[in-house]
C-alpha cells in the first residue's frame, strides 16, 4: 500500500479561509489537509480526490465546526511588573491619562515595578497572560519592551518575551520600544536618553538577536517626530522594520512619518488625519486598531474608520494588553469591541486578527487558510464566523494548531 499523501485531514468543516474576496472566504462542508506543518489542500469535501481514509494518516470529522486561521495579536506589552489597578480608580474619579502620567504614574510606575522584578518573575507573569490569549485561539503574538528603560532591563524584557514563545510553543515577535517614556534618571537629559537608545541600546540588542522590529511612542507626552525619525534612521541602518504608536492622544503626524519609512503599522490612530490616511495607503502600512485602550480610557474620539476603509488601508485589531490603558486578555473580546465601538463588520474585524495582523508583523506565511501556508489553525465550537464577534466572553475554542500540531 502507498503511504497516505497527508498527515491530517479535517472534514465536515466550515472554513473561513480569508483567502478570497468572498465573505470570510467561506467554504461550507469543507476539508483541509496538513502535511509537514503546512496546509496541503483546502476546499469543498465533495472535491477531495479520494476517500478521506485513503488520503491521510489521521482524519478528523468536525461536524460543521468553524475553522479559521489561528488568531494573531499584533500589539501587546505582555511583559511587565506589577499592575496599575489604582490608576483605573483614578481615571474613574476624573483624572486623565496625561494627568496621571505627569504626576509620576503611567508608564514610569510600571518601569519601577519591571526593574524590580527578576527575569523568572517576569516570565511567570507574562506566561500566565499569554496563556489567556492562547485560550482564545492566538498562536502568534507580538511583545514589546519599553518598561525597562535601561539597556539591561530592556534586554531582560526582550529575553523574557523570547522565552514566552519557547515555553508555550507559539510564535512571539519582539519589538524594541526604548522610546516609550523618559525614565526619571534622564528627566533633565532628554537628548542624552535619545542618544543612548539610538546609538547604543538598539544596536546592542539587535546584535544579540533580540529585536524583530522597532517602535516608539510619538506623542505630546512621549517623543517628538524628530526624535522618532532619528530612531527610525538607526533602525533602517540595522535592517529592522519600524512601527509606531501614532495619533492616540493628538495629531503629531506620526502615521505619515512611519509610512515614509515603509513602516509595518501605525497603531491607535484616534487623531489620524487625511494626510496620514493617504500616506499609509500609499505605503501599505497597516492601521492597528486598539479598542481595549479606547474602552479603558473612556475615549470618545473614534479612529477614522470610514476614511481608512475608503482608502483601502488594511485594518488590524489587537489587544494592546498592558497594565495601564488596556488590561485586556482576550483578543476575541477585542474583535467584538472593534465591531461594537468602532463599527467594523465581523468580517473586517476577523480579517484584522488574521490576514492583516500577520501583515502588521511582517509575516507572510500565516493568516489565511491556503495551500502552502503554515498550518496555524483554530477550530471553534461554533458554525458561523460572526459568532466569534457576537458572543461576549465564553470559551468558544475547541482546539488550536501550531504548524499542524495540536497546541495543549
């Protein structure tokens, strides 16, 4: 007898492939085959060339269950010490994000807690948070630094991020966010801090293989466009892609700036203007929408969704999981928020955590169910893709797969 051509064949599935322009790229009563960790065949079950048992070593009948690409959380700050629940209380009592930051809270308070934690403590806490995301179908996530703000502490964060991926058997993309906040010891030496980040820290961390991309917080309470541009120049010289926290609290022209450098993404974007939209569209820069921060900060100004949609800018959705402004541990809840708060359609929101999220991380081997793609899959105990946005909470995931292997 000849060897079966496939390792695994899933049949009787509702496939949301996102690989065509049809709604959700949907295939009813579909089949999907895996070989050597990649998708080897996808289509209607009726089109299989032989009987399932003759085609694969293992056949799984999904009885109509939904299969999507595994979800991708393309913007998180998952590694940090402590939490900022007290700031949540302050905001509910009327303090603004800027007021809290100016009073010594905000990012710098997390910096102190992160510096005080050792690597094992950070790993344990970050792994627990990552497990919550994985329970919602995530198998690829980005983790930023930016709460260490010394070379050694930024290195510690990035090492922990790498270890989270190795511990859990998922993909973690690391982003260096040295220009996140001005640390207290540099309060009167701003230029010296930017010098250190650009000229010493980034080259050192990149040489150690700890950096997949470079980010900055370009904002009135963060760093100026000129300072951000200097960082981007250094990243370009090192061959590293860039992305940016842009237009969250004010319009600094950050989206147009990151687009000028061919940036992977511009994230937040509540104050994005028409110039920024046009620049992103021309550069192919992804708009990463972060409804968790919008919700937690009780913002009222929406990102310009209609303008982004009209310009054809790809829109991703992410949790922005962080201790201060988006303590969100469910990407599926972020998808629902993107629908209810930002008025994305379910299809737009789900493409935002698959196809477009992959693009926001510079990954072309996942995000759709198509032949040749890595077999990172999520099998759900629902039969309609819109249910992933419709249900608020609850355990809907049946099983996720990483490169064709069930993730436990």
